[in-house]
């Protein structure tokens, strides 16, 4: 199932090659949780040096892929909230409000502020399909905890917690 | 509960020596637990007992930041079932303030 394809993801996220690490979004609850896919191929530029004799996807890049999936969940959540506010404003008054479609969504992508208790259970190699699962947890002010996990098949390869900040 | 009413009540019904002693011990247990949680959860390289009850946790005091606050907020909710909200961040002022807030809001 596809909720968002790569082109739609590129419209939402500011990331570009060689740093866009999300191919497809398969499940999405805006602002709450989501699942995405990253297909790992031998053509990835980082395999050139990591390592010349043994191709292993750097763990930090899996964390980055999970952070990008988090950004999709966050942005779509923010977008939905803006749409609802817009509809409400349109319903109560005949005022012209700034259309959501005109807002540059990619400018709303927040920042990664903490990586905690991250475990790397198994090396990720060319040919693996990473299933990126994220769930937004509790928030305090502009900071939120995010539970993240990456799977290859049914096996969990990375698991941990991120903290992200909304753009002030 | 209205804190003023609470104070009045404390003033009129004097506690016995035994009651006061028990209360103080409970309080000390709580502050020690909070200190242990802070040190463990935030990976601080120090003995929990070196944190004093009124030492500021943020900035010049213990040097915590907003990211640590998020961590503390989560662990306090998990450990005590007490939620801290954005508008009462002063609760994170010191171990004593945290203990006061927890005692006020804990579900018996």
C-alpha cells in the first residue's frame, strides 16, 4: 500500500539526493505515527567508503531515515491542523485566510535534538528493505519524544528514541 | 486542593513529634528518589547525594537544559503518575519544588 510516493515525499521534505533516505510511506496517521520504506542498494554513495571491503549501511543513516519518516508524520500533522483551522475560519467568517496550499511545508520541518538508547541489532546491507516505524510520544513545549524502530523483514534492526523540536 | 486552606489546616492541627518525624522521613525518601532518578536517567556523572534540595537544576545549578527537562517530564510521569504542563515549568526549579509538586498532585 502506498500513502505517499517518492515524488510526494520530495514535495514535503527539504531533503534531496544523496540525503533523502525515504522511498515510500505506507501507513500514516498525521501527527501520530507512520510507517515508511527505504530500499538499500549497492549504488548508495556511502557504500563506497563504508566499507570498501564490506558494505554496511551506517547506523547513523538509519537513524536519519527514521528522523525523515518522523518529519513526514510531523509535517502532515501540522498541515492537517492548519487545514482544520482554515476550515473553521472559513466557516465562522467570510475572511480570506492564507491558503494551506501556498505554505511552504518543507520550511516547517523541525530539528533533531536528542538520540537516546539507540540499539543496532544487525548490520543492514545492500538488498535489504528497511521498514521505518515511528510513533510520536509525549511532548513538553516544542519538544517531543518519538519512539522509532527499523525492521528488515520481521527482524528489528534498529530501535530507540529520538527527541525532536518544532521550528521555533 | 487550595494551598492556602492547606496551610491553615496545618496551623490549627498541631502534629505530634512522631507524625512530624514520619513526614520528614517520607519527604527525605522522596527527594532521594528524585535525585537518583535525575542522575540515572540523565546519565550524570555524580553521586545523587551531591545534589542539594534547593540547588537550581537548570543553568548555573546542575546545568540541565530543555532536552533534559523533556526526559525528566517523561520519567516523572512514568514513576509517579504526575503530569507537568508547559505552563508550570517552574516545577523543574529544584528537587524541593519537584517534591512539592509531586506530593500535591500524586494520586493516593
